[in-house]
């Protein structure tokens, strides 16, 4: 799955991916019951569980141990978000791509390269150049 928005130029900007057994949402919109500027799209065949806020509240009320589960989910999502921001500041675009390849090699092979480029903040053509250099 991927979460993205469409910028003022009409370009889709991927902000997040969710791999197997992950959750994905616009947390601000979800928590505050607001409309979201984001879209969520399956990029592979997927089985999707949708849990709206009211159902989650009922679930947590009936099964309090689920509170811990969702806390873990939010902590993991927050940690991943923090690392992405760090990589944006610390690494060149090439290094960011290399880090993604190192940390998630199977994922990088499965996902279309134009979506990887969108997530990393550059064009598919630029990603092709980086990959070409890497092979040389």
C-alpha cells in the first residue's frame, strides 16, 4: 500500500508505504475525524482490513489489550517517519536510495521504480540515472 497526495503541479508525491501486516492512514484526519488530503492505493494484490474510528473505539473498549497493540503500531509508524526525515536531511539522494535498498532489498525489487522515486522525492528518470551509476 502507499499513501500519497497530489501537489499543486498535479504530481503524485508518495509519503509512506505499508508492507505486509502494516497499517496505513492519515493519522491526523483519523484521530480528529477530518477529511484527508491523502490517498491510499494498493500497489500489489492485497487483503485489506478497514477499521474506522468508531469501530476501533468499540474494539478497544471490549478488548483493552488491543490498546497496547495499537500503541505499538503507532510507535513503529512514528519511528519510521522519524528515520525518513533524518535520511532526507543527512543523505544525498543517492545515499537515501542506497539506504532504502540496503534496509528493504526485497521491497525495492517488488515496487515499481516510479513509486520508489516518488517516495524519495525525485523523478523516475533521476532514479534510473542512480541505478545506472550503481551498476557501473
